[in-house]
C-alpha cells in the first residue's frame, strides 16, 4: 500500500517563543494522522471501539531535523513499520514542500501501540480488523 499522507497547516497556537512548532504538538499530529490512516484503510475508530478494541501508545521516538512555523503547510506521512502479536509500530514523517515539487523531511518518528480491550481486560492480540487495516509493513525508517 502507498504511504498515507495527512495534511496539516501549522496554527498560531502551535508555535512557541522560538517561532517553531512546540514539540508536544507533533504527538498530537501523529495521533490524528494514525486515526486518519486507519480510516483511509476502511477502519474507523468508532468501528474499532464498537468491536471491543482500542490502542494505547506505549513508546514514541522523535528525531527533528528542522522546525516548521506558523502558516506552514506540512504533510504527516504514515506507514506501518512492524506488526507483532499484541503491538504494532507506525512510522511518521513530517514533510514540507522543498520548492521544487519534492518534499523535505523535517521530523521522523516511530510510535508503538498496544491493542487493548475496551472492557478493561487489558492487552489483546491484534484482531483481524486492525491487522487488515495496518496492511503489510513498509517502514519509512530503518530499524536500529
């Protein structure tokens, strides 16, 4: 499957005193992009919850290359990096237009999620509805 891209226009309140997006907003963007990534693959968050499953973020690594500022248009690229028994990892890249029709990566991230039961039973094996939406792993980042 092709890499999913979620567009974001940087809002004034997301920018800090240094004139760039404050680091916490990146996790919010990745959360929104993850939801839209699943939706684009025919799994709405509501459907997942109604089936008795949710996902919990358990680990995230972010590496910044450069900042983005107020009014900048970026896309959050999302791809499945790994699928395990109860967890999966998604790769994210914040990309900007490089002025020549290409894209420049300003930030890389990998986030690990664990599937949990909404009824409080805890960690669950990844069910087919989630596994199918994730598709085959196609990492954006190398494994180290």
